[in-house]
C-alpha cells in the first residue's frame, strides 16, 4: 500500500534536484501550487493521470514513484514487486468490500423475510359460516379474515315455508350486549332469496365493527330474521357457527398431480346423467324448490330421514328430523359437512375432506361415526355406479 508521507518527501526531493519551485512544478502539471504543497506534505497523492507526467519530469519509473525512492541495489526487489503488492492489496480490498456488501444484502433480505413471515403467517383464514333454527338455515356462506381486511358473505339463506322477510339483522355479542354489524331490510316484505349480506371491513376502520373485536365476533356471531307468518310479524335468531376451512400455515405448498385430483374432484360429464337415472330408479320424486327455484329429487324414509339430491348445485343432503341432524355432500369436490342441532342451536358442526374431519369450534372426535353412518347408508348407494 502506498505511503503518502514517503512519496510526498520523494516528490519534494526530486523537485528540488531540478531546481523547480512549487509554482513552476505546478505550472508544468497544470495544477495549483497548493495541490503540490498537499502532495509534499503527504496529505494526498496526485491523480493517477498526473503520475506518468511526474515520472517523465523526474525521469523515474512508476514503481519508483509508488515506493517513494529511486532504485538501488538494496531496494531493487522491493521496487520491482511494488505493482504486485498493490494488486494484491486492491484484490483484498475488493474481496472485503464484496463480503461486506454481500453480508449487508443477506441481512436485509433475512430481515425482510422475517418481517414478512411474522406479518403473513397464519394471517389468512377462511371460515365456512352456517346456522340453523326451526324456520331458517344458512349454508354456503363464507368469512375470510386477512391481516388488513375481513370479508363476510352470507348468501345461502333457506327457509321452511317462510315467504316474506322484513329484515335480516347481523350482530355479535360483546359484554352481553348486542353490537350491530349491518342490517338489510325491505320497505315491504321480500322473498328470502333476495337477501344477501356482503361486507368488507378494513383494519383500522370502524364502519361495521372494530378489528380488535374480531376474535369475539367469530365466537358470538348472530343473525336475527324478521318475517311474516299468519299475518303476524315474528322474529327468529340464529347463532352462526364458523368452521375454519383454511389457514395459511404451510411453509411449503404441495400441488397434487392431476391423477391425484381425479379421486377428489368429479368432472365426468356423464355423472349427473347417471345420478339422475339412479335417483329416479330409486323412487326419488322430482320437485322444484319454491324458495330457491332449484331442481331437486327427494325421497322420504320412515325413520325420519329425507334425502335430497341436487344436480345444480352439485350436492346431496341427508336430513334427520328425529335427531336434528343434517349431512351435506358436495359431490363435485367430495367434501362433506355435518351439523347437529338442539332447540334450533348448532351443537356440532364439522367438515370432512379426504377422510380428515375438521371442527375447531366444537368437539368432533366422534363425528366420524355420523359420517360413516350416513355415507354408507344413504350416499354411497346413490353414487355407486
């Protein structure tokens, strides 16, 4: 590495040997006298473009300039090797600079990944929303919770002989008090299929509810329906059950081979035709649901069981009126859902997909027995063709 002070003294000595003042020497180089003074004091070195001119004036080599002395027998080897030493020094400096910059980039990248991980891991949750009472049933509804937004969509309202609805009021309980989220009402009575609730709540906003109340909302969500029956206005309240269907807790995603998907998703265009033929042969009666307009094939059994087969949407529903139980099978994706009621309140609610039962809000250790019973007795015989 160059010694500024030694080189400065060398410049001064060589300048004086030529009887040049600092001003005269500076004039030859096209610089100021102050610049020459700084060189000779060892404060700084000349720009690399001036080194060759200085060497020509002093009749020295670049190596002699960099060492700060003329070649002698005792220093010949040192001076001749100075270029190699400078190259080695510069290489080491570049290597250290590269390692430093690389380390900074790695640290910044890891910091970002850690920040991103803690701000996104388990921050996306998808819930299936359902509820049931004597007159009403809510299904095929969703709640999606993200780090900055919550989406609630309640669209699957079914009724039992109720044609006119006045209001649907969505709320949750906090400190045993009702906290309104939203209500949909008609000036005159409306049909049930006209009702749907869709809201988007942003974190930090309070248009519908405080984001800090989200956990309480998920456990204590209710919907109150005002309807007309026998010319009397009545109310019925459903406690909504949220079953977690998805949460982004996988660090690595595994995408199934298309051959694996064939076992879980039915895409056979002839399946509906085969199913329709099967239910007709099994004595199912065709009906058109009044509240939804869907085509459905229905069969009632003496033990209080009623099986309903829908070609659209692709579902089979088994209703047990004696035990207040209900099983729905989405035969397109082979997903099952089981619910059990007591006095119109859900006491069991779970889903089963690929043989795995999920029910984070209830104890469902024995639900597999319900699934096996209804599937083996009522669903498998219909789709076994």
